[in-house]
C-alpha cells in the first residue's frame, strides 16, 4: 500500500490569495415581494401568459 503524502513538496509556494481565515458565514435570505403573484420556488409552478409551466 502506498503511503499518503502528509507534507507538501519543498518547492511548493503558497499562492498569495490563500489564507488560513475561516470562510465567512452565509447571509440569511431576504424575503422579497413577488410582483407577478405566487413565488414559483414556493409553489413549484411558473405562470407564463396564463399557462402553468412546471420545470
């Protein structure tokens, strides 16, 4: 069985954009009024020219 590498090679240089900071927490979703009626993400159907379309 081949051993797994636990260290980077000596010649490896860390890119300038790498950081050890944790990823930022996601922001809460904002509720927005739907100007065309019911939200398709909530009810599962889009209405286009009077016809319900389900993806």
